[in-house]
C-alpha cells in the first residue's frame, strides 16, 4: 500500500512538473514576442537610445509629464521638477536623477528626429 502511495505521489509530481515547465516556456515565448513587438515599434536608433540611457521614450514622457516632443515644454517641466526635487528643499535625489535621465532621453529623441528630418530633406533635394 505504501508502494502505491509513493507511485501516486511520484506520478503527480511529474505531471505538475511538466505543466509548470510548459507554462514557463509559454511565458518566455510571450515575453520574447512582446519584446520583439516593442523593438519593431521604435525606430532602431530610438530603441538603441532607450537601451543606452536605460529609460524608454514613453517612460521619459510620463516622468516629465509631456505628451509631445516640444523642446520648450520639456525644458519648462524639467526645470520645475528638478527644482522641486532638490535635496536642499527636502526633495528626493532619486527622483531628481529620474528627472535628469528622462530629460536626457527626450533630448536624445529630439536629436534623432532632427537627424532624420535633415536626411529626408537631403533625399527630397535629389
């Protein structure tokens, strides 16, 4: 009787183990598909900038509370958030650094867009 109980436990553990591995593989495949879709959504240069700076364009826009890449609005929000989060007025250095990284990411995106616009202008001339 103990032998049968041990066999039932062993078979049950194998079934659960296989189901867990299958779910893990499916989750990994879904994660890869989502990462690939995100990579295709961004231009290659923009995706590279996200990896280098460590913050996505969408996250940077959320941090600085901007919906479009308007340099004046970005600078205005950056100045305000940087000043509010200054350590000398009781702010958070961590939040201040997130604001700086967001500004760097948006500046890089503006640079990439300007470069793309210049290249389009050259192609239109030819």
